[in-house]
C-alpha cells in the first residue's frame, strides 16, 4: 500500500507543481489573461470539446494516423535495420543515405508531401511513417551490428544458420535496442501527425489546434495540448507495460526512475 502511495505521489506531484506555478504566473506575472488562461478556463474548454463530441472524434483520427505510421515505419525500419546491421554491403550502400535523410526534420517534408499527395490520408500516413522509420532503423541497425560475435560463432558451431540464427540469436540479443527505437518512434510519430493535421486536415487534434489558433482561443489551444500530453504519457506507459509483460527479462535502458 505504501509503495502504491509513493508511485501515485511520484506521478501526481510534478503535475500539481506545474499547475501551482501556472496559477501563480496567471495572477502575478502581469501577462494578459487572454494569452495565459487559468487551468480552470482550460478545463472548461476541454469540457466543451468533450460535450460537443469533437474531442473523441479528433483523438480517434489522430491515433489512427499515428498508429498506421508507426506500424508501417516501424516494420520497415526493423526490416531494413536488420539487413544493414547484418550485411556489410547493404550497410556500406544504404546507411550513409539513411543518415542523410535522418538529419531532415520530418516536419520539413510536410509541405512537399502536400504538393505530391494533396490533403488526403495517404500524405499524413507517409509523414508519420517517415517519422517512425528512422528511430527504429537506427536502433535496430545498432543493436544487430553490435551483437557479440562470440554468441554468433557459438550458435553457428551448434548448427544455427539462416533464419534460425536470425530469429533465435541475433534479434533476441538486439531486442533491447529495438524496443528503445520503437519507444522513440511513438513520440516522433505523435509530433508529426499533429504537424501534418495542422497543415492540411479536416479532423484531428492538429486540425482542432489550428482552428483554435485562427479564432484566437488560447484556452482551446492549451486544451488540445493537454490532451496531446495525456495521450503521449499514456502511450509511453502502455508501451512500457506491454514490453515488460512480453519480455520481462528486458529493462529499457532509458526507463526513467
């Protein structure tokens, strides 16, 4: 019971502190209240969204686009990262190219995607796929290429070859870094889906954020950001719980304490 209370306090204390400083800043900073609404006003704006039915619909559309991008980009990154990590020729040919593209901010390709694909769903899924691909590819490549050679040689001496060596030895040994890549991809995908929706969509949290900006409703803008933060926290926590359940022997290296 004491442990649960400590965990609850650990989660709630930072948010309570943030709200406290938010209230202080609203009252004593001298900032125009229209530019910095109170937490209560943001809560009322969030309530308006929920009652209107737009909130749930926007969340579902944003999550759908992010999930598709995470699936497509994650699987592609896993596949190509395994190839470049295992085969030196592919690493020599493609890794410099991918590292060059990785330096491009995913949000920078949004205007070009709109020109090529228009405002349809395919463009948004492409942006989220792009955002998810590189963290997964880089971590998979790094994990696969850094597997201890002694483990590989020992497995080969016992008769492991081909797919058996890959799925039975190499990928399990690199699994920790692969999971870190997917965890990073979740956050980058959520960021990019919002940017894609802000620049061309008719539904979604990014669209709602852009509309709130155009009518100068800062309380609604902050309400959208609160929802995004909650989604990000829940997605990260769910991923951590699922991976812990599926792979209890692995502890993610950047797991915060």
